[in-house]
């Protein structure tokens, strides 16, 4: 916190934490990540450990995706309630089949932890919320790979996207994964809070500090969902375009039966759109067609990279095809918009070994 103030950060309340929204400016920080390298303090994210003989079985029971026993693989999954709606989206790190790290959204830590405990049943395991003991930084951008090995004094650029390794660092260990939420190549580093403070400070030698503001514009351009916007306990995974993270062939998991029904009876779809007239579509603005409300904006920005007024919206699926047009109600104006291909920005992840 003190370091953020020293760096002239504009601090805001977010998910129960005081977080930097920007330092120099959202556009400058956004461009640093797209073209060079930025560092984010994302220590507000939650870390929950599931440990015991049934850890892998339990994580498959409470999550929608298939979690294998493959060590060093990171998997994106969803916590689903009994009605088939999304409680949270999270990353799963299989340290061993008996010790699994769940990384959850900051605003959902207590809710998720309570949900896990509530559904523990007769599974042989312990569940611990270690969120206050661990910090997290994210190095994001094309130049991150040219600095991360030196920062950690170990080779981590041999990781592919969605892989991780555990490394000794100073007197303890850190988890390093080739993950992130910007659409760029990058690395996330988890460790005890004092180690993460040191790593954040050291990374400032080569990376621009970046805040929540550009974290949102970056993930938006890559069409990565944000809880409370593109996903929530009122939106199904299929409506959000997250069917890839739902494995309906798994024997049983919470919400499976309702998800089967949701898939068959889907009436809404998340689309990307471009405004054809002047304006910026903001969150919750109504989407109109033939004087009828057919949906709403989940996120909208003037895209820093593409220079266009773009948005994501949950709409009646009858108006969700590429080229379909509708109107966004921006205050008193009806602004014409057209459905375009997602993602707006092509993701640049490391998917092949280059060593």
C-alpha cells in the first residue's frame, strides 16, 4: 500500500481492498502491457488450499471443468450452484492430486470458501483459506519473458500458457505460472506477502506499474469475462460463452442436471459489438430492437488498442449473429451498433516450446 502511494497511485476500494486503479494513466499503462511489460499487484485475489486424499475428486465435484491429475497444469473452471448459475470463475493448480490450490476472485473469497465447506460432505480433506498469507503479482506483456528469469533467478520461460512450477526463492518458495488476464504473454507469481512485496519492487526496474483500470480494458479487448459483468449467479456458463469450461460428460458435479437444461433451453448469448455512431456504451445500458429491450451491456469502452467504441452485451440470441444490428440506449440517445467477432484483440499466449 505504501509503495503504491509512493508511486502516485490513485487508490480505490475494490472487493474489500484498497487497490491502485492507475498510476500514470490507464491508456499509458494499457499500452505498456500491449507493447512492452507491466506489473500488477493482484494480491487481492484469494488463495484456497484443498488438501487430503479426496482433493482431486472434490475439486471435480464442485467445479464444472475436468481437473486431471497432471502436475503443473493450470485449469480454468467454474463453481456452479444447484440451479446451474455461476458462483465464481477460478484457476485450479494441481500441486499434487492431494494438494490443490484454488485461486478465486477477491470479492468472492468468503462466499467461495463457505460454499466449499458447505459441500465438503464426507470427502476426506481439509480446506484452508490462505488468502491473507499470500500475495500475487502479474508480469504482463511481450517483454515479460525477457525479464522474468532474471527476476526469479530461475528459468521459467520454458513454461507454456496455463502451466506452472514451484521454485525456491530467498528463504521460501514461490509458484510461477504462465497465466494472466490481459490477452498478452505473461507470468503470475504467488508467494508469502513479504516475498511478493520484494518482487513487486524489483520488477519496477523493468516494468511499468499498472492498476485495475487498464487490467479491465486489457481483459475486455481480449473478451475475458469479469465476475459481476459477463458472469454472475444470474448468468449461465453457456450464455457467457464458457461452455468449454463445462464438461457435461463428467460423472457428477454440482449443478450438472440444471446445466443440461440450460444448454437445451438457452435464450440469451454474450456478444461483442461496435458502435456505428458516436458514443461509449457503458455497463448496464439497455440494448434495444424494434422498441423492445433485448438485453444489456456488460462492459463497454473506447478500446485503447483498436480506437473503436466497443462493448460486450448479453442479448436475446435471435439478435446475436455477426452483422446483426441493434441500438444501445446511451442516456437519451439510441446509438446504432453491430455485432462483431470476439475477441476484439487476438490473444498472444505462449503455446509452443521455444527452447
